[in-house]
């Protein structure tokens, strides 16, 4: 019953849910809520963690599209101005189960000035090709 109430009311806070359960029992006379109306707010939270609740409350929500284009890959239009940097990363590969080094290559699109570095690990921020503009 708690899963049904939470589903209908978009999972309100514990105290608000407790009031709903008490009203269902006392005001509307629904005998299905007699036991739930008598439990504490903290026990409501315990019930929400229990397997029967989670099985009945499961909701699958697909990935929402972002209104902003994230990760769009297109060539920049620098209009002949230097400072647009393309950054590429390459993993050298594994050797005997150990991770190899990563090579980072940064190239100014206009001047073709290049900077190359090698690192042991790489962060998520540098994993894919990015285009940056120096200010």
C-alpha cells in the first residue's frame, strides 16, 4: 500500500506521507491503511528500503534528451585566428595485463603548433577529442 501511495503522490517526504496515510484511514475510513497510519515516520523510510516496496515501486525511466547539444563533433571555424586547440588522446595498449601509457597530442588548428605529452593515467575530461579556444 505504501508503494501505491508513493506512486500516486510522487514519493513525498516521510511526514507528508504519514499525514496522507492517517487521513486515508481516519477521514476516508479506508481500512487498508489502518496499520500504516500507526507506524512512525522513521519506519516509513525503513519500509521504502525493503525489497517488497522496491519491487512494487520500480520505475524504468529512459534517458532524457538534453536540450543542449553535448558532445557535438564538428570542426571549428577559427576565421584565421590562432588559439583553437584540438586535443587527441591515444592509448598505447596493454602489456602483460598492465595498462600502457596514454599519449596526448594538442595542436593549434590555425598555426599547427603542436604539444605532445605522455601520461600514466588519463581523466574522463581528456578521453575524447575536444576543441578549446585560448583566451
